[in-house]
């Protein structure tokens, strides 16, 4: 009970703990919503690739000394997302190769820039916190929280409004085009939301672990549930619960926030996997 | 009356012509089978008919009264393991009528229910798509196409991967829909099924149109005779 008492004290006395919870849970919710679509469209690695792009952009922002890093990270990531999702057809370089190329390229250039133009004495510390998430989630200002809430609200609104279209485009693009639903437009919507989520999630878990936040809840839910809606709902519940548990544990045991959340996601995934084996997936 | 008129159309990509000289018409209530070997341009023709791909030369005219074409695409890998209920998939056929309304109307839902009833999959409505047999999955996709439109169905290799019994069941179902007045265009390389169920045959190969006409004329033509002998009829 001592731990719980400490936690309640933190929560009541320190606004940054409340901010961390608010931001963490919102990011987890948004990431899980799109995760189902990305996993089903075989785009799991796009999250990973984009996060590396965001890392590169972050390095550029740090080097140029911009105070508002979002101003450069978000547009660059958005652009890459659009480019990557367009590479599905009619391009010389196929999807997975394009993702690998852009992501490793951005990673290399970002790291080089950070070394060439160091902004602080502790370069490896800077790099590590960008890659694996930092304690920055516990040092959020009120304005950061506001930005995050607005972005999350945009993601959630777009997702709810275009839920059926996103479902249909995920399931069958050619049918959608044939009946006059503009599949390209909705693919673009998916790309844009993905980019926003990745930029948001960088604050929480760092760029290397973002994919985990996106794919684990979706994969867990898909083990057990049998309709798209139930998979989406289950996936967001898993994601939010894991984020909450992860943040609590990381505060209590001073572990890194990002990896604690992802570990919670992995544990849940194993649980769902075992459940699916036990109940058996084939009925009808 | 003609729902689709194709006049000396040439199909292909930027780097080459796939097939040329396509001239045929599809009348209301027809069942047109498109035959041809792999790579003869069948799928390119499908895309052109759907309006997803422009013709290089010539033209394909669609009757303005033809509101849309219900399309049954070939199954993709993604779909076989897709966690969605049959009801969700069938309803998505109504999507084009939704506009910016973020939910399905009561009529759309009722239409989806009636269509599932008609195709004998009402009892599967709550089941997961990936748990169904191949034949059941095709019925679900057929129901979705019928929710989109009831004037014309375009089926791309509908029986691929089905066992013989399921193939016959699906062909019979398609024939029944055709008798109910729905125009059918079916791409297949099963020549025996084509002459059994179609009213007209379009045969493409070698980069051009080899035959267009009624089934009876096809059976009498030299290409039809050769192809039927090959198909083991």
C-alpha cells in the first residue's frame, strides 16, 4: 500500500505527473486506433520507418536551434508518410525497400548531424533519449499538454468520422475504387494520421519503440476478437491500460517510461496469444 | 439496351500495349464471359471497365443510367486473415451512398440484411470472415457487391481456389442472380463453365480480340472449338 500512497501523493502534489498521465494515455489511445489498420494493410514497418524520419528531423531541429521542434518534425514526417504510402504501386522501388531506405537514411543523417554540431556536452545522452524516449514525458509544460490534446482530438475526430471508410479501404481498396469511394484520399488520411501519431508518440516512448506502441495492442486484440469494431475497441483498451500501468511502474521503480509501457504491451500480447490458443480460433 | 459499349479500344500501360481492337457491347440482362490466357489483358480490361484505368485509344462508353458496377475482386492475402464480421463487410458495400454521413442509414442496414438472406449467409452475419470457407467468403463479397448496385456485377475469377462442389454452387448462384435481371460480366479461364452459363463470350489473346458473340456462335467458331477441345469438354 505504501507504493500506492506514494503514487497518490505524486498525483495530487505534482502537476507534471498529471500531465504525464494525460499525454501518455491520449497517445496510447491514438496509436492503437491506427495500429489495426496498419497491421492489416501490412504496413507495420511504416511506423518504424517514419519514426526514424522523425528522429532525423528532430536532429535537424536541434542543430538549427529551433525552439519549436514540432514546426520541422511534423511537416517532414507528414511528407514522408505520404510518400511511403504512395509507393504501393507504380514505382520503381517497392514498398518495403522504400521504407528501409528512408528510415535508415534518416537515422544515419540525424546521428551524424548531432555529432557534427553538438548542442550539448552529452551527445550520447541526447541520442539515447531521442531513440528510447526520455524522462521528458515527466517534464512536460502546460503548452506541450495543450498541443498533444489538440492533436489527439484531431486524430480521434477524423478516425470516428471516417471509421467506415477506413475499414473499407483497409479491407479492399479495389472494391472501394470500383464503387466510387476515393480510396486514394482515405489512404492519404491514414498516412497523415499515422504521421501525427508518430510525432506525438516520440515524446512518450522514443522513436525506436513507437512501432511497439502501434502494433502490439492491435496484434493482441486480433488474436481473440472477431469483428473489426471489437478489435479496435479492445486494442484501444489494451493500449490505454498498458500505458497507465507502464507510467505508474516507471514512477514507482524509476524505470524508463517507454520501455516499461512496451513491456506491459508484450505481457498482454503473450496473455492474449495463450488465450487464443486455449479457446481455439476456428469455429463455424 | 446497351449498358457498356466498347469501341475499338486499346488497353495497356505507358510502356506497351496489352491488347487492342476490343469492340463489344453488354446489354441489360446479359451474362458475358471474358476468356483468355494469363497475361492476355483480362485484368487490365476489368480495370478499364470499372473506370479505374483510361483506355489508350478508342473508347468505353457507360450508359449514364448505370449507377455503378458491383465488383467482386480476386481475393488478396490481406483478406484471408481479416478480423471482421460478415455483417461489417456486407454493409461496406453501401459506402458509396454514405457521402459524409459517418454512419449507415436504416435502409442501408436493411438492404445488407436482405442481401445476406438472399445469398443464404444470414446465419453467418456475426461470424468472423477469416473463419469461413472459401465458398462462403465469396458469397460474402458477392453480397457486398450487390449492396453497392443491382444493375451490374463484374466478377474477376470468382471460383479460383474453391473445391469443385463450391465452384458449382457459386456458378449456380451467379446464374440465378442473372435470371433475376442482374447483368453479369465474368472473367474466367474455365471455358466449360463459360459456355454453360454465359449468354455471350469475349475471347482475348495474342494482344487482340479473338472473338465476340453469342455462346452458340462461339461453339461453332474455330477458336471456340479449339479452346473447348483443349478445355476437355
